């Protein structure tokens, strides 16, 4: 049910930008951050038309690891609860702050 909802959300977002929607043009993946294996992600932009980022756990369940985004001439922390999603264009400069605890 959750995967179907993500496909529906993605199709709607892409249709705002494109006249057609082809599932071959969509990539869905899970990126897990841990202190020991992948503690952070440097500032970058994405190659997709849009990015949907779903928090799998509450921000309070780990130290560090916050989603950062550059807009309004500053670096902003995007606070999220489990299940909340952020949606942004590929041009948004964003990162994940280094984790200090949790997984």
C-alpha cells in the first residue's frame, strides 16, 4: 500500500512538469544512514525532476543526521517525524548532517 502511494505521488508530481508519465523514468531507492557505515551526505543537487524523501524514523531517534536544505539565503534544518515526506526539485542544494548516534 505504501509503495503504491509513493508511485501515485510521484506520477502526480512528474505530470506537473511533463506531459506524460513513464515508470521507466522513475527511480525509487532507500538510503540508510548510520554512524558506522554512511554517517552523512555532502551538499548536492539531484538528477531527477523532483525528489520525494520520506523519513523512516523520527529525527529524535538519532543524533545528527538532519536533512539540510539551502533556501532563503541560508542553510535550513528540515525537521521530520516518521512517515513525513519532503518534496523538492532537483535544483535544491541539500545534504544530510553527520550522524553522531543511532542508526
